C-alpha cells in the first residue's frame, strides 16, 4: 500500500488536468455542472458526483471540490471529508507511471533513501509529487517482499532490484 | 403542560432502581433522571448524542454487547447495569486508549482543570495507561483565525464541533476527514480556519470537551498594557459577562457578579472601568433613528440588527445579497471603542494614542471584529479597540492576579461611560436588542410613555419569535432569531418570509451573547435560562430602563455628537459591510493621508 503524505498541498494542480490553471477555458467545468445537476437532490449524491468528477478531471482538486460543494449546497469541508475517507478518490493528479520505492528495513539499510533522493532530483518533484508532464508520480512504500533484491523500486508493475542512485536516469529513460 | 399530548411512559430498572421516563428517551437520560451518573465524553446536552466515543457504555440484559447509553433507547421492562466489572473494565480501556494517543501536556494546557478528558481519567481512577500509541501524526496548531486556535493533536474526535458548526450554526467549516487512525477534524483541504468560511462564532470552542479548540489568548498584550506606565488602559464589559463570570469561580449559574467584575477590574489596574451597556444604549439611539428613517422614507426593510459580528460575518460569507438590510450601526463594542478614543479622550484631555482600549466580551467573534480594518476611526494610529478578552480569559487574569473573586465586595463602573439603562442590560440575551429598541422607538414615535416596558413576546428561546406591535398606528412586525442555523433558514424564507417584517434581530449564538463562544464552558442545559434571568432581573432593578433616558448618552449627544445620525455620529458609530467595508476604510485613510490629516480631525476631534 502506498503511504499517503501527511499534508495535502493547497497549491494549484501542477499536472495536465488543468483544473486550476485553465479556469476560464476549461470546458470540463460546465460538464461537471451537468453531472452535479444530474444528481442534485438525490440522496447520497455526493459520492457518485465525486466519482464522475474524478473520471472527468483525473483527480479531485480543490477547485473541483469547491464546485461540487457549492453545486450540491453542502460545505467544502464535508466534501473534503468524503473525498479523503474513500481510498478510490485521489486529491492530486497521478502520473502515468507510479514509482514506488520500498523503504522497508532491508531496503533502507541498503541505501533506499539515496535512491529516493536521486529520484527527487532527477524528476524535480517531492515524494508524492507528480511531474509537470504528468508522466511520473513518486511514492515511498512499505516492504514489497522482495528484500533479497534490496533496494527495490517499482515502476508501474516492473520491479527494479539492487538499484543504485546513479542508475536512475538510465532506468527512467525507458519510461519517458 | 398539555398532558394529552405527552408521550407514553416506560418503566425500566437501572442498577436495581426503577425509573419511569417517556418513550424515546435514552438509557443515559433515564439514568440521569434516577440520579445515576454514567460518564460520557462525546455526548453534550446542547449538541446531542453521536455514539462516537463509547465511554458511556452499559450492560443491558439480553443485548449481546455493551451498548452506548447516550444513543440506546429505553424500553419497557429493560434491565440496565451501569457499574459491573465488565462495564468498568471496558470504559477504562476506552479512556486509556484516548489518553495513549493524547499529548501529555495538561500542565500547560488551556483546559487544565476544566477538561472533560482529565475528569474522566480522574473519575475512572486511571493510574496507568497500558497502551502506547506513538505513531500518531503530529499536526501543528492552527492559529490562522483571529478568534480561535485549533490544536488537532488534542482532539479526541468526539465530533461536537462538527455537529455544532454544521447543524446548529449551519456553517460546516469543520468535518471529519480520512479514516481509521488518520481520522482528523479539519476545514476543507486542511486550510486554517482563518482561510475557511468560518464566522468566528466560537461555538465549537464552547462545546469542545478538551483543549483542542480554544479562544485565542490575548491576555498577554493586556498585561503588557497594564504594566506600561505610559498607557491609559480603559476597559469595557459586555452585559452577558456579568451573567456568567461567577461560574468560573465555582459560583452557581445565575449568580449576578456585576459589582464584583467592576471591583476586580479596578484591582487589576485598569485606569477606567466602563460598561458596554452604555454603548448599547447609544446603539439604540442610532439604530432606532435608522429604523424610524427607513420606516418613514421607505428605505430597505426589514432592518436587521448588527450587534453580533458572528452574524455579520455569516451574512457576508453566505448571504451577501442580504447585506443592505443590516443596520449600518457598529456593534456596541465598536461604538464604545470609537467613543473612548474620541469623546472620552477629549473630555479627559488624554492623547488618544496613549489610550489602550480593552473589551471583555462573551464572544470570540468580537476579537475578529475589533481587527477589521474599518474599525479605526479615531485619530490614534491604532484600532478603536486594542484587545478583546473573552469571559474565560478575564477569569484567567483574575486567577493569575490572586484575586478571591467569589468573596469580593462590589465595586462601581466609572463615569461617564459606565452609566447604563436596563435596556442596555438585556442586550446580552436573545430578544434583548429588539426589546430595548422597541422601548425607545415606541416612546419616540408615539410621544407616549410605556406603562409596562416589557415586551414578553420577543423573550424566550424559540429559534424564531415574532410579534406585531401597534406603534402610532403602524403595525410594526418584528422577528427575533438566534443561532446561525436558524438565521440561515429564516433568510432562505422556507417557513416564513423575511420580507414580511419591519425589524429583525439576529444573534449568531443560540441564546444570544449569554451563551456566546467565549463564555464559561458548561454542560448544564439550564445555564441559558439562569444567565438570562440575571439580565432580566438587573433590568427590573435599574432606575432607568430605556436607552433614550440615559443621561450620559444624552450628554454625549448634547456636547459632542449633536443628533442621532449626525455626520459625526456616522463617522464614529456607523460602518459598512462586505468587501466594500475594507475598501471604504482604506479610502477614508488614504484620503486623510493625502490631505495630511487623520479622518477624525476634520470633525474637530
Ligand atoms: S486537553 Fe485535557 S487531557 Fe489534554 S492536555 Fe489539555 S488538559 Fe490535559
Ligand atoms: S467558530 Fe463557529 S463557524 Fe467557525 S468553526 Fe467554530 S462553530 Fe464553526
Ligand atoms: S476539536 Fe474538540 S469538539 Fe471537535 S472533535 Fe475534537 S475534541 Fe471534539
Ligand atoms: S457519550 Fe455516549 S458514545 Fe460518547
């Protein structure tokens, strides 16, 4: 399981979903309004609305949630409560490739932390961040059960073992 | 009582005692009726049960598990045990788990000695905590609001604040987020309350059982001012404070402590001790005048009162379309602030910039109000009110000074701004502003003297009350609303259209200022009534009970302001709302700067 970060940044979406960036030109907001209108007044409207909104935008950014709140006539904090309760909602955009670095004990003692640092530097994002081009999301994960290959890193479903920090640019090339 | 409609009763046995209670009651209510105390944590009589904490568990014969008594309904013939070994052990586990994840910070906590978690630990005899929860995520305290501070690390997730804010106040600034061990009470996207749509009403802080939501402590700046020989430190006290402060010192709810407050404030070293009730009388003069003007000139009606900054903030954030209706009068606190740094400074020959003006309020929203940029009208380079302390903070200062409050002899408020009528006194309770206004508006418009000054129809605690009063041939329709949830419903016009009324009083807090967010914390549902009766009794005893008969208010007009609604009165005592409020204030100051003078100097102040 991915470990989610402690705080959710309030900054604008930095991905291609554009939910913050293109407020004026983003034609997805009228579509969102239509989704809201479809469910408004029905009991339990919030969850299906958030679900469709996530399909539309890729993530439930603050702008999207505020729009849902005002559209359904409930408070933004209530929407936030529901969107953080269910793990199938994501508040921040996910990249095409999810990179998960194991920080289990075995990986840690074999230098997984340096691997994370190298990834941060190479991708110019923090842990749990997503690159501007929407390609990579960097996460740290608990033991993947491949301790013999420590330190271990997953990219999508591919397992990379015995990773050394200096190999990172080379490995990432395959996914660019 | 209408016995025909009374609910059928059921009989049950609790700890061997037979109890009779209406159907639909909870086991907890039945137990309390029988004098059996079941410990609780999330349950609050004014907020209602949620079943979140499981501290109130009991054994019910036939039930498979222990049940939460605060939500479990009574039934005929039910047999309940509240004090078996299994119940005691389970309760202890629940509380130990709460403590295990809680900062061990009591000695430096605002709620030390007045904390429900402490009390539980004490009452359940917890000596050792068998659990260790060390990986609870730490969160920094949220200090973004000028009124209240949230410390999520101390939150026991009882949900009272969430329910109060959403259901009673209709605001919904706080919700539960995440789940399991990460569960958190927070505004949307974990913003600070200062950035969220929050009215600063402080009702969340009044129901929080622990130190997780507290008033912002401003006692430090007040101590500093009192210690500064250069400063002339003036204090004003709101009416509701005298109806409740005694509770902080172990006096029974409903004990009036007006004289003791005046005495204590003198002992703390304030140079002048004034009464916000004076400014309440002044408010009635201005607001009454405004009402008569709007009535005669077909201005925007209904006129809605403006004394409650929580209500103002609510209207600005949620119903900006309604702002035109709100009286342009400042609240009594801000009127007093403006009068102190202008009129009082002038008659005493004190440089307004040497005055440090403190107010003691039942209200956390007043802290926010005093900081609004437009609340700066004197020639001093400071806000009209420099610091606002809640009733709870004043109690803290009195304790710190070692004053034996409960045994103090009575002191007096100082002249001239300590003189007030009974109309000013009842401002502290829902319906009081309306009643005070009616006393004066009636006499001014009819030129007759009221035989009985009481307007019973606007008293009481129904969420919305209304009355029609014949004033000089006009059927004046008035309504009184308290609690922001009620205000929201009233404005939405679902039950009743606001347009039907001429004059509406709205207060943010349920019960009015006597139950403001800064008042002593109480779990007793009777306090509201008891505090209200203090103010109504004081009104009865006052020689002057109508604002327009306050001699010092008259003198203020005769020697300084001119008439109600005069240009100077407008400059000092009136304000604007919405995004424009700050702009107007900025322009006013920019204008003064451009012309090399302060806003007040044009008026000769
Ligand atoms: S909230 Fe209560 S238990 Fe927690 S630190 Fe404060 S006084 Fe102690
Ligand atoms: S101060 Fe009032 S509006 Fe703000 S969070 Fe607390 S209860 Fe809600
Ligand atoms: S902040 Fe206080 S009232 Fe709100 S859930 Fe936490 S402990 Fe309860
Ligand atoms: S008091 Fe009953 S569950 Fe908390």
